[in-house]
C-alpha cells in the first residue's frame, strides 16, 4: 500500500496498513524552521536549506530523507499568497512589509520566530459599500498563483504520495479580523452586521475566484482541498452559534459547494482551532469531510468522545499530541505515552490521520519529535 492508497483508505473510514502521517503538507500541520534544523542536527543528518512555503510563520517542508525515514504520506501544493509572496524592507531592527491585502507584518531580526501583524488597514475606517468596493482587493483568480503546481502534483502522484491543495488565505472570519482588527471586528459582528456582511462578501469573492482557477487546473490531480477558520478558544467559541449561522455559515457553505462541484472526488479539509465541538454538526452539514487540528487539550474536545460521537461522519486529521504542553515540555516518555493513548482513541476504524495539534513550534526538543514519530510508526499499525 503506497502513501496515497493509505490516505484514501483512511478517508473512507476504513483501516489501511497503518495510520497515514502528515508533516508539512499545509500551513497548519508543519514544523518551524528552528525546530527542524535542531531535529536534523539531533539525528546526525546533513545541514540543508529547507524550503519555506510559509515565510510568515517561518515553517518549512521536510526534506526527502526525513519524509522517507518517518513515513510522511502527504505532499502539499502551495499557491502564491501573502505568506510566501512578498519583499521585505529592513530598518535595522525588523524585517517588514505590507502584503497584497494591505496588512503590515514584521519580524524581529535578532530573535523573531515568526512575523507579527502590526497594522490592520481597515482598523480606523468606516465600512461602507463604496469604501469596500474601492478597496484594492487581491486577485484571487490570478493564474500566477498556481503556476507549476500541476507538474508538481503529477510528480507527487508518480511517487505514490497523496496530494493536498491549500487555500489562498486564512478563513473568512480570520481575514475580517486581520483587516479590521480583533476588537473592531467582534464588535461589528454584533453592532454592524450589515457592514460585516459586505466585508465578508468581498473576502469570499477572493476565495471563490481562487478555487475556480485552481480547481479548473488541478481538480483531477489533488486528493484533499482545504479551507478553514478559527472559531474556537481554549474553553468556548470565539463567536456565538447564532452569529456563525447568520454571517459565516451561509458564505462558508457557498464556498464549500463550489469546491465540491469543481473537485467532486477530493475530500474537503477544514481547520479550526480550540473548542469547536458545538459546531461539528454544522461542519458536517456543510459537507466538510476532515477536521483539523483536533484540539484535544481544549475544553469539550476529549478524543475518545469525539470519535464516538462524530467518527462515522468526519475524519480527524491531527490530535496526535498536545503541542501546548506535552510536546514542548514533556519528556520523551510523556510524548510516547500520550501519542499511544490518542492513537487508541482516534485510530480504530480508520478516519484518522496522524499530526500534531497545529505546527511544531521552535521550542520543541528534537528528542521529543523523534519519540513522537517512532511511536506512531510502532503503534499505528492496523495489521
């Protein structure tokens, strides 16, 4: 069974030979450049210049030697977007730039681990139909975003890997928060819902244009296509269910319907951090096949109960280990014990892809990363 067969079997809620493993196919299932370099050195592997498809987060793609050694099954296609298509200025202390959305980011040169958003272009604006119509929105449908991706997908297919295609930007709500600022956006959702609806419609159009172009070219060579939006906090949800249903769900449903119509054979992956348990039935109703990162350390997200309640309808991609405490601060034994427990909860019957809860951060000891992968390879066998 090759990697693609392994993943497709798991996504059909059947048990392959072993649990499929992901590292680096997306911007939310990857590893920081700092952690990756330390890990390679720990393993005695030669120094490399890793590919960084998301420079904002400073995350990288594992090299072929790591992919083979740790059984990575999924390869990602990365369109040109604000996270990897920019030119910095340098003021001596920071590298900084303004991206295609008008968002300003900076990275501290001495000890910065990722770019911080420091200016939201709509923070002080009065949202109106005219203002939003005149705003210089990115061209989501530009063919340059996907240049070369078909050839790369075919190469991955020939090598037996599953192929993953990500979105052009963050989620509808998350992009609204970035553009407007967190405080203003959350207040506008309640006080000015009509204005927020207009803003969300413009973000939606960028996304729709992207998927139209991308899937016209790539639908027959991708296995998983991804959207996302962060609705959960550590304990509850960022917005109320009513706000979600009134403003987000209709637009998200329209987007998912387009993706499904253009790529009917691909599975739809959706990323949303935190406690999203109350929203999972809504996600399933919208046609989402896969949920990530399976934030099992958040309230209400106990893995065994998630599997019992939703495992027949949705695949869990992530949830392999807690990246807030165990992976960075535990011992290798702690890591092995938790990975094994989560496998026992989430793997039976298929419908599970192993990954950490979001990206492996810079402070994770390399021996813990090795312990994590060794454990899933040892205990993730179905037969």
